[in-house]
C-alpha cells in the first residue's frame, strides 16, 4: 500500500505541475476528449460531495487518528475534492492533511495546495473559519510544531518555505487555551530557517530565504496581536524570549536585508527582490514591543545590542565603501531608517542629527551626521555636509558640476521646516 500511495502521489504531482488539466481530467474520466477513448469517472459528483461532507464533519476525529499512523493515498483523497467548485472548506481539509502528510505524498499535496490557493478561496475560509473545539485547535497547533521534528519512518523535515506560509493558516487555530504553544511555534519555524541557511538541503535562490523570513515575521505578528497572546503568563513570556534570543531573530532580519537587490542593479542570482520585506519586519518588532512586558523587551535588547549596533554601523558606511549611486544610497538609507526603528522598538535611543545625504559620492560622512549643510546659491540643487565636499564635487565633475558649473560661492543651506 505504501508503494501504491507513493506512485499515486508522484503521478498527481507530475500531472498538476505540467498545468495540462485537460489531460489529467481525461485520464480520470471527468471530461471527454475528441479522439481519445472515454473513461468512466474516477468518482462521481455525488460521491465527491459525500466524501467532502465526511472529511468536513469528522475532521477532528480523522485528524487526530491519522496523526499516529500511516495512511496511504491521502493525497488522492484530497485530489478529487477540488473538482467541486467554491468549496472553501477544501482549504482547511488540505491544510490539515498537509501537516500530517508522509514524505512520499508531500510533493503532490504541496502542488495541490498551490492550485487550491490560486482559486482565491483562502481569504474566504479565513473570514468564515468554523472551529470545532479547543481540543481540536490544540491538535492542529501541536501538529504544526511536531511537523518540524523529522519522523524516522513517516516524514522528513518540513520545507523551509512551507512552514512560514502555513503559519498564516495556523493563526486561525490560535485560540484561548493554546497560549502555551505560542513560544514553540516561533522557535521551530525560525530554527528550520537557520538549518537551511547553514546546511541547505538543495540550492535555493535568495528569494526563498527572504520570503520565508518575511512570512515568519508577518504571520507571527498576526499571532502577537491576537487576544490569546495577551493571556500568556511570565513563564511563557520568558520561554518566548529564550526562543527569540536562541534563534537570533535580529541576525535573521539583518541577513535577509543584505540579500535585497539594489535598485540600480539588474536581477542577480545571489540577491532577492522582495519589495515588502522592510515594512513587514518593522511591523513585527513594533508589535512585539507593544505586546510583551517591558522587562522582557529589556532582556532582548540587552542581548541583541552588539549585533544591532554592528549592522547599523555597516548600513551607515556601506554607501561610501561601495561607492553607491544616489538611487542605491536611498535604498540603504531606507534600510537604515527601518533598522533604527527596530532599535527604538527594542528600547535603544537613536539620535539622527540630520535628514539629508551628502551629494558628494566620496564623502566619508554621507548621511551628514555632523549636521552642517551647504548648497549652491544659484540653483539650490543638492546639499553637502561641508564646503570641502562641495568644492571636490565641482572639481571632479560630480552630479552638481554637470548642472551648475558656474557656481562659485558657498552658503549654509537651511531647509524649511
């Protein structure tokens, strides 16, 4: 049965991944194709409706029983359900069985989940989730946590990207009474990302790492804002802090930031292009600082300060060291602004003396920390941190020299407030 289940799963995966639905539906007898023999339906519509009803009505019992045994062909059971249109309950059925699917069926269910997600029923399910009871919610959350620990027979470690993605659906099962599981959720998800970073199981593109880090921060921020999170006691807060420190979440955020592409550079194999990464990690640390007692924030900030400050120094000097063009300097300035905001969330006092960047490309203080600003009295276009930078920019044909070669005098630039 295990071998049969494996071949069924692989066949479904291959057919769905080809996007040739007509061929797949002809094989299963759901459509007729001219010039090909007619097959009897693999399952009739009434049979599929009955199967869906059984899976839904007994979802608690089925899920609990299947957690402790091997079940060949579950991917085939999930496979026939998408034939029914507008089944928002299908999202939950697929999610539940993905958490307990054996490795030989993992690929097929992964592709089916992507196919189901493309149907746009996920948001409808999230708005109309029908929870069974607290015991079932604990079973689902516990299955997510347990899925990160490889089973010697049933399954390999969960995919590095799948964990953060399914964290979004898991948030619906975080109800009062599951708060003791919340620290472990963040711990196992971050740990899995570090495992792949340090010892990749395959050659991933940087986008995979950036996306899974982004989704972890984003989806756990949803859990942080839940009323269940506010029920955590001091012991659980301490456990959460231990996970945050042990899994080095500040370094995880910085690593992903370093992988982001610069605006002026073409897409590169070793860089990622996540446009919404920065605001999402910023939001996570803001929610974290607002939701846990201050003494635990101080524990986190005490431990993370050396790493946070080291990376802030890098962001400050990187534009000059790498001689970045203005557009890329703006990107690094945005990264620095987000990093400073994370620092404020952790309780650090951030002093920013000026809000401009020196126009001279080789300035040793491109962000103008000394606070002195000079500009051209003729065109008032561009600002410099000192007279020397302005004169050198003219002398060596900088950006301003091209547009205002005749400028001679230097004046202090005072921007309007």
